């Protein structure tokens, strides 16, 4: 259960280990919701075409765990109540530009090339496994997470996949620091950008072939904390989450954590791709005509582990649980309003308190009156950034970070 009725001592299942995604451009028009909720909407390395379903996703997508958005699958927050700090692989959201490729690790190679390397070379899967590894808990989140709320909460039109808040997950990633691999390929002091390219099929939109997903990150970021991950939650990466190897870029939008990495270019001059020129920039009335700077870090967000439009019974006590996160660091404080923002109370934080992940919290509520209610959660991170009451509109619906009005209905007991 995403919330616990204190009159019911039902047990909780332990989480299993398992799968993950990322964010990219969409040309789909986000239709007006008309009062409906998610529950009402429905280089190198041998990829083969076997495995994915019609959605392009390999793993099962049971409706009690996911909301499907064509080639993507959104995690249901109401399925998180029995889950611990990490999201099991079978519940981790999936963000695909096209379809999940099936790649043979035995023949896969990672090629490093470019003007920023003095000793370009390639690595095989077993070579990576033999290198010193690191294990880190990191959240990956779509830049479009919360996009549908621009329409339903702020009454603004945007384009793209209509995620609610389930385009995020925290997993335990194991792999080789990208810095280790770059150093073995002789990264030079004047290297500026590092760009990984995936092995998924080329992304085609409006008749334009944009090629395989790729997006540069600064060399300073690449050398600081980025991982070439080959394990997720103590298991080899599942196909949908980047097998055999993916990037994990802490704090940045999910797009930066390129899946199915086949080659990495290192350059002494700035690199570009459609994913940092046409897409993943802010466009709209509040931004320059050429768009804002390419998106990097995520904002502060919060979500209840509760069905959207949940039904509760008046007079019964409930423990309402949720999670808050920020691309800037640890969550320092969470406040919850149970009366639509009229009053606020601090929510006790619980469990691990790790940067680049999320923090869990809970409050107790005994609703007294039946009717429509709105629950709000507002987080503050360690840098002092507080969730705003409103997100500045942008055409693609990126980085919705406003406090969310979570609707519930209370009925008489």
C-alpha cells in the first residue's frame, strides 16, 4: 500500500532487485486532460532486433506498476509503498527514444576517440569488469518528469510525453569511473567536452533522422563523478536500462546518462548534437529566441506514495509517505500541507540521506471531513533551494518543479 491505515496491520513485501531509463525529445502533442487522471489515460557493438515488444520495451509492464506512454513506461507512485530506498529493476521507469536494443556483451566494444585523447583505444566488456569499480546510489530522472502538470495544474500547453511524476528512480549502480577509462585513453589537459553515443536505433522525428542518442558533457563533469555502469541493484544491467554499459551522471537530467554506450568522443573544442541544440533547452516566451542554455541539473521535487485521486475514509488515521529529491544535493527539510496550502507541518525524514538520490518522509493524517482535498509537499535542499509554487512555462514542458497539488477524496466511514 502507498499509505498505511493504522487500524490495519497488513505486512509489507520486501523489494526485489531489477531495471531503468532516460529522457529525450518527443514531438507528441500533450492533449488537454479534461479532468482525467493518469488512471484514466491509458560505434560498435552488435545490437540485434530480437526481444522488444510492440512498445520497444523488453521487460513486462503490468498496469499496476506502470503507465505506458508509447515507447516509454512511467512508474506508478502508488506501487512504491512496499518498496525500500532503491527501486527494483522490474519497477524502474523506462525512457526510450526508439526501441531497446539487444546487445551481446561478448562482442560489444567501447571505442574512445577524438582530439582530446593522446592514446585512443577501445575496451571490451571483460576489460571493464576487471578494472577497479565503484558502487553509488544515484537517481535518474527524465527532464520531462511532471510535464503533464503544466497542463493540469498550470493550464498551459506543452509538447512531449505526458509524464506525471513517475519518470524517476533511484538504483545502486556499480561500474568503472569514467575518469579511469578516459585516463587510460590519454585524456589531454585541454579536453573540453566528452560525448557518449548509444547503440539504440536512430531517432527520427518529423522525417528528420537525428542519428543515435548522444549528448556532450563538460570534461570537468566527466572526470568528477560519472560512472560507466554495468550493474544495477547488484545485477547486470537489464536490456531496457542500458545493457551492457551505460553512463550514470549524478544530478543531471536523465538524457545525460546515455544507455547502451558504444563510443565516446573526447574533444578539445565544444561538441554538439541535436540533444543539446534542438532539444533539452528551454524555449518559450520567457526565454531567448534561440533558446536557453542546454539543460543540466535537475530541480527540487516531491511526490506522495499515494494513488492520484486516492479515496480515504474520514475519521481513520493514515500514515502518508512520500519522497523528495534535488539535483543540487541532499534534501534538508520537507513540509506537508493537508489542507491545500492553508497550513504546513514538518514531515519527519527517514531512511538514507544521500546526495543525488531522494529522501523519504512521512506524516500522519486523520481526515475529519469528507469531500475533495489537496495534499501538498514542499522540499528544501541543502543549498537552500525551495520548491516554488509555480514553474515558468517552456514549450517542451521540461523541469516542472512546482509544489504539486495531489488530489484525494475523503468519504464518510
